[in-house]
């Protein structure tokens, strides 16, 4: 029966989204109830599957020989699907108020809902081919969200995102083809699936193929030098950018890199080779690059976008350690960053909607007018900095511990990059908080007349994300132990 439930999680939001522009809703409120019910029902089914544990592979469509679209549930799919299913209903609730005065709202929710199902398809894919299929669909379902406003900058951003994504997918396809040819199977298996007897003297060729595929999937993970699409995509409505930057697209990129490294090529094949040093070097550089760009950026959403560029490479750095503890650290930051960053983006969106302003130098005094929004933003900022007791500290601690345990000299320099990033994060995040709560003495609060916190549909998700940032920081033990089981046993 589990195969039918998995199909339901993928098809329910897709079909529900497609029907949104077609159904004759009596009013907007009815449409909101309909959409939120779909999100909650989908998430409930996802958690039913997660609690039932791993499943066997089942095939939906066969192409040729043993190539098919197939699904299964294992440890890392539980992590990704569980994360997405918790955040999406809250993001949808937030979007109801945010999109209230936007045009083409039904079309927006068509693609917003569809993207949920496609993302779950990536999470539950049992092999590289199936994941690649949904990975491509993710591009197609999110381009209309980026272009939603139809303004010139949105069209240019969507075009750039599409070009980058198509190019990255072409590189990733090369890795898929070689795994099919030189693998025992195409199915994901912890430790990899390559057949060394078939590879023979072609190991160096396969290492080059891994690098190409790694950089291909690295496009959606916003790794330098393919990261510039992400700040540009900030022109989309905030519910979109929050999902692009915290949940769906960028996390799909790092999830794909985890699958490629640990479940297709295998760390025993890659570790201590030249390609490990190259990909780790890219991750380390991107960590510092993203933070450095964020420090000098004055547009609020673009600053948070560069922060995402940096933090995604925290996850990739953990992956490139190619050890069980490295995978633990990567999964930990994948979860913790998603919660902190979606909260930060939603706070930014609330500020921009309530004030009509977008730049950090325009934020003076607004914290006292919007205490809920900027109280939550402060929690997210402290978490991203890695303050003890909050989610960011737990993930950074696990990444640094994994780097020390690896014994890799290059990884020690990676710890330095993490420390430098923490300092730069403090600069660019607390600068916003200081502007919001501590304006200059001569500041005239009269210019903020009428500015208040948004309604409950936007505030409730913010508070939940802030509380979750604290809870993950204080009670992360069981979650980290689960990640260790995944890294060692595959679950």
C-alpha cells in the first residue's frame, strides 16, 4: 500500500494546483481553505509514510530494460520530505495574506502547489534517473513563479534562472549516463553503485564525470561560479523566494549532490582523490564568497540571498568531507538552515509589504513598529550566526567536528572558512537588527506612521519558525542520532 501513498503525496498537490484556476470558488476564502487543505493532507500522508519507515523500491513507468521512474523511502528521503512537508503548509498560509493584492493569484497558486508535489518526487525518487526527471520538472514549475510579476527584471531573472538550470541539468545528465553504464544498478545505495570491474583503468575518467555532474547539480545549489541567478531571483514574490532560497530549489540541489556522492559514485571511490580536493575547494570558496557579497549588499532580499549562497556550501562542505560524520553535519545544516532562512525571508517580505521599502538603510526604527516581525528576525539572525542554544550552532558544531575527525588537512582550512563566515554573518545580519531597533537619536518615527506588524496569517508562521530555531538548538539530540543512523546504516 505504501506505493499508493507515495503517489498520492506527489499527485495530490499537482492535481490540486492544476484545478485551482478551473474550480468555481465562491470567494477567495474558499480557495484558501481548499489550498491549505491540500497542503495539510499531503503533509499528513508524508508523515504517515515517514513513521512507517523505509520501503522497498516500486516502479511506475519502465522505459528500456531496467530504466524506470521508481520510488522508495530511505533515511535521506525521510529528512528531505519531512522538512518540506513541515514548511510548505506554513509557507502557503503566509502567502495567502502576502498575495492578497497581487494579480494572477490563481495561476500563482497553481505552480506553488505543483512545486510541492514535484519536490516530493525528488525526495522519494529511488534512483538517479527518477530524481533527474523530477529535478527537471522542478525547473519548469518554478520558472513561472519567478516571472510572476511580469516586470522586466522578473523576466530577466527567470530567463537567467532557466538558462543556468538547463545548463546545469545537461552536465548532471552526463553523470547519469555514466552511472547507468558503469553501475551495478541505477538505484541509490549507500556506498555507491559503481562496478569496479567495468571501470578498469577508467577511474580518472569517472572522476572527471563526477566533477561535471557535481557542478551541474551545483547550479541549483547556487555554488560559485553558478550562483548569480539566486540573488536575481529575489524579484519574485517573497513566498517564492523563501521556497527558492530555503526549501525547494536550492535544497533539491544539495540533496542531489548528497545522492550523487554517497549513493551513486560512493565515497570509497571518491575519497582522497584529486576530485575531492577540487569540490571541497569550491565549497570553501563559496562559503566565504557568499558572506563577503552579503556584507556589501544593501538590498534586503539580495543580502539574504547571498547569505543562502554561503550557507548552502556549508552543506556541500559536509558532503565533500566524504565521511559518515560529514553526512551528519550536512543533513543537520540542511534542516537547520531551512528553518532559519525561511523565517528570515518571510520577515523581510513582511517588512517590504508593510512599508513599501526594500533597502537596509530604510529600516531605521521599524523594529519598534513591527516587534513580532523583527523579534523573529533577530532570532533567525542569531541562529544563522551560530549562537549557542540556537539551531545554527548545532549544525556548525557538527560540521566542524566532522572536519576535525576527517583528518583531512584541507578540511582544517574549511573550519577557518566556517569561522570567517560566522564573523561576516554577524556583521551583515546584526547590521539589519541594529538599524531596525536602534536608529539614530534624531530619527523621526513620524515617517513610520501607520506601519504595524502584518496579520496573523503572516505572523503565525514567523513565530513558529523562531520557536523552531530555539527548539532545534536546545533539543537536537534525537535528530542528530537519527542522522548518524542514516550515515552509518542508510536506514
